[in-house]
C-alpha cells in the first residue's frame, strides 16, 4: 500500500511540475535586441584606439522609465560605437573618445480633453553623445585633456499611446521607437563625423571651412 501511495505522489508531483513549466513558458515575454550596424561599413578613424565611456546614470524613478524598456538606449549606443567606429591609426598619438551623456526615457500622462477619448502616455527617448579626438601623447606645449576636435549629437524620439495599452504592446512600441531613434542617430552622427572630424577620417580628403 505504501508503495502504491509513493507512486501516486510521484505522478502527482510530475503533473504539478508539468503545469508549472507550461505556465512559466507562456509567461516568458518576447525577447528584443538592441539595434546593430554590423552590416554597414565602419568609419575608419586615424586614431590608436576608440574608448567608449558612459556618463549617464539612470535614476530608476519616474518620470524616468528607461529601466522598463526591453532594449537599452545606453547599451545600443555602446554597440553602435563598436559596430561603426574603427581605430585605424595605430602609430597615431590620438584616441577617439565616444561619450554617452544621456540615454534616458521619460513618461508623462496626457489628459484627454474629449469626453470619449482615452488619456495617453507620452514617451520621450533622448540620446546625447559626444565624439572627441584627443591627443594622449602630449607635447610640452599641449594642454592636458584638450580635444583636438569633437562633434556631438542630441537625438530624440516621442511616442504617444493609449494609457491602458497592455505591457506586451507597450514593449513593441518602445522597441520600434528605439530603432527609429538609432536610424536617425546613425545617419546624423556619420554625417557629422565626415563633416567636422573629416581630417581624422581615413581616406577622407575633403576640407571643412570654418567661419569665425
């Protein structure tokens, strides 16, 4: 009798485990990945190395909600630098410093003025980056930490969705917003590098004229 009872308990445990496992699998959210730019030609810089630095510190308190996003703007910015920026001047006395200043997302409730219209959630994604070319083998006349040249980008994207949007749908909207943000950032940053840092870009012989 005890043997039959033990067998029954085993089958009961297996059944419970099976139910738990199935519900856990169903509860797993969709996986999203940060945008990558590995298929695009790298921007070859006449520097010894590229350093990626983040000065952005998330607050984890509203209205900031970047920590809720399935993809990280900060991580995506680091991956962009890894994919697009290449050091190709190993005998140079310069380094490129890619600095992430802001990678935040804020959330705001917009009250509807129409009786039958739902309130909306407004999201604003911000990306602020500075790319500096710096001399690291200083001459006696050089000033420490003085950038030889630099360019910066402030990109942003806004999204409005109904306040009762389900979390799974929110994540899809958020993911799409981040991808569109980086499409714009990629285009503008490459343009800025070729325009303002052109003398440090390999095989770029155009000359930028600066006005006083």
